[in-house]
C-alpha cells in the first residue's frame, strides 16, 4: 500500500525507529492484493454517535463517515484518490460560458425503498439547498445556481447566475446527496439513499448496520453482505477490539502509537496516507479576551506546535499556520506567521491589559483522544506565560449542541476534516464568531475566477488574512492512519473527504 509520510523529527534515534517501523508496515502490505471475494461482514470502528443520519442538516462528520457513498449518493462523488467521478449522473457537460451545466442521469436507479430516482427528486433537493431559510447545510455552495430544470426524464440542467469554479466539487460533497423528495423530513432517522448498501438499523451507543443493496445500479461493485459500524469512543478499547478480532478496521482516530504497534503483528496491517484535516484550537472571537487580536496572537505564540506533534502524534504530522491542509490544492505554508515565542506572548498579553495573566475555560471533546492530549499539552504551555486554561472534557452531543451550534464557549479544540471548508470564515454566526466581510468578497472572487491561478490566489489570500488575524490556532495536519485485520482489503488509504467507504472492501484469506 502506498504511503506518504510528513513527520517532524526531533532526533536521529526517533527518525531511525519510525523509518524502520513504517518500512515494516509497508513491506507487509507491498505484495499484490488477492482477488476480491464476495460475501461476509466487516466491522468498522467509529468514535461517536452521529446527530442523525442526514448530512444536509448537520455538519457533523460522523454522518458522512458512515453514509457517504455507502448509503447516500449525489450526482457525482469523490473516489479514493479525491477525483470526481460519476454517481447518479453518468455524464455531464458545461456550456462555453460556464453558465449552464447539464447532467445526464443513469437509467434504472432505485432508492432503497424500491422507488425510482426521478429528476423531480434532484430538483427538489437543490431547490431546498439553494434556499437559505431551509436549514440545509452550507447554502453558499449553491449560491451561483439561478435555477434547476429538467427538459426530459433523464436530464437535469443547472443555470448559473455567474460561472462557478467550485460547482462540480461542491456537488461531490456529502451536502449534495439526493434522497426521495417525498421523504425529506424523515432522513435524520430513516435514511433512504441509492448507494450500494442500505441502512438496516442503529442502536444508540452501540452500532450501525448496513446491508448490500441488491438493486444497486452497478453490478458487483460491493463485495460485502454486511458492514457494521461499531461505536467505540475510547481509543484503547478500539485498538484492543481490533487486536482481539472483535472489529476489523479502524479508519478514524487511530492513535499514532497504535499505528506504530502494528509492525511485526502478522494478524494486523496499517497504511498511512493523506487527509484534509486541520487540528484546530478554536477561540470565540466575539467574547473577551479573544475579541482582542493581541490576545489571540499571544496564545498562538505561546504554543510550541513542534512539541505537540512530537508528544501527541509521535512525530507524525505537518505543522500548519492556517485553515488549510497540505493535502488541499490551495495550500500555502503559513506556519511561521506567529512562530513560537513565549517572551513575545507575554509582551502582547501586557499590551492587552493582562500583565497579571488571564483565565478562561478550555473544553476538550470527549471522543477525540488526539485533540484531548494536544489540549493538555497546550494548557501546560499557556501556563508558562501566565494564562490559565481551565480544562474540562465535554460529551460529544453537548459539544455539538452548545459549542458548534450554539457558539457558547471560550476555547475548544477539534479536527476539521471537511476539505475546502475555509468558507466558514465568511460566516460570523459560525462558532468561531469571526466577522470579516473581506472573506466573503474573496470567496466570491474565487468562484468567479477566470483561471485556476486566480482562484488559487483568492483562496490563499483568505488563508493569509485569517492567519494574520490569528482567528484560531491551527496546530497540525495529521496523516490518515488506518489499521485493519490482515485479511481485510480494499479500504481507502487516503481520506479526500471524511468517509469510510466500504464499497470496495472485502475479506480474503
């Protein structure tokens, strides 16, 4: 299996040890995979219960990790490499002026309830997505769409008010999945999609069960009879379950030290790839003391990111300085915008009126061990410059409702894994509570950019602005680490979108 390593190394012994470990892991996986085998069950570990199953009403990444492509599909989708490939639309074309996009639907597509996919389902979905009052996630993704039409039973036409360079990409996102128009209100609890697997059951705090959908429009692409997603919040319990054979795959939140333990175990294997994730210390920019940019800069300069990567990630991770991972096409290295400088941090605090220090709450999300470990190190580092960050662990549902949706917090930490989501900085109601109209202007420029170079320049300017404003502290981008039983094949080795797609997964002796 291919691997890309972007670690920080602090010492030669660590370099040699990790190099040997990774070489061992890769060597065990270098042989040709066996021919796919049909049938059987694979049990996959996930970290937390999702807040429902509809990715169009919640930005929680726990939903697409289970549902993306497995159960729900859009007109197009991402494959394992991040390429955009056909899904419900078998082909599409764009007018010369970029204002008309025509999608040709596949024949014979059925929903899991046995009804046929129609152009009316597609139109209803995007009319709702375009309505900023509908509650659909990220209506900005569809802002350029003026209308959606169906000239015949298999054709859907998007007419745009202006060219949109990001339209196709946005149509591949989990937000753009299509389900029966008549059952839109029941998708949170009773998901019905068109994917290769159908939703069977959900037991809160325990598991989600999917089964092969025999009427899927492509024959033979899904090998498994069943996929079970087991909810295991504790990382040590997850890994112990993998070692014992109680689960077969960990495709999210694998701890780096666990990944390094895979070497030499013939019953297990691992892979290391790229991910569009930023481990982010979020600050409530509307609440004192974080409404003062000097305080935000001081906090950034008081944090030794290299120590966190070394301590929390065993050297596996790339230090970043803005809301963009190295796996994304618009990435620009801004890690030196506010370098580690505790003395300057103290000076900035004094300038802001906090020469005697300050105290605030720092809330860590319960399911995510890397974030929690990083938060504990950060609290120690902040203490050295006179900042008391009072740590508490918050249950996941509470974190979503009170912090993510309610914006009621001082400081928190979380991994943002949705690709190209820098648009959130244009939303002053997002939980960062950052208000800068220039971000929205640059997003509009990126969408209407005449060239790819102009689009990149606009996105990189956004990254520079938020870095200079020290909106948050962006710590590092972790690699995508996977651990599996030795007889499990076909899982994604990179994570271009937060999904655990089991379509190509199979078991073979």
